[in-house]
C-alpha cells in the first residue's frame, strides 16, 4: 500500500489482517466487534472508512445483498460464492472454468463487460442436518 501513499495504521493493518484470516465474509459491524477490544478508540465509522479505502485500492470487495448489511471479502483471487438461504453462511467457490465468462458474455450480447458476480443459493450442510 505504500506505493499508493496510504499510511498503514495499526487499525488498517488489523482490519485487513482480519479479512485475510477470516473467510466468513464479515459485515463492517462484525469487523468492529472483533477488533474493538484491541482498539477501544476505534469507531464503526473508522472501520467503514477503511473498508471503503480497501475497496478503492482493489484489496477488498463489497458484497451487497439488498437491504441486509454489506459483507466484505478480501480479494485474493477471482472466486464465486455459495450462500445459505437459511443461515446466511457464505462459502467461496474457486472455479477456473468460468474465467472466460466475461468474454463469452460480451461475444453473445455485444456488451462491453466491466465485471460479473456469480452466486449459488441453497442450504449449507449444517442447515440440511437440522
């Protein structure tokens, strides 16, 4: 991040580290609650502002789902998501076979494709057992 002249504060480091370590696709409030004991003076607004910065830098992706809180995902590699319709759990799916989906979509529609998002919905194994 130093090449972008963005100072790496302890809070920024902790937020990014949390997103890298946790694959739970947390909300901003989840991040805040996990880190508030280490940074008592940090506010929810600080978390939101840093998440916005990470999005602008391309380090984090925001996953918006209608009216519910956005979830945040560290952008290591292109991947997709399976989402439980019962408990809301989100699992990453890595499927290289879809890498050319934007080219195919562009060829079929004439669209200049700028991005895409694939989500699979169903019941996670835990909810299937209930």
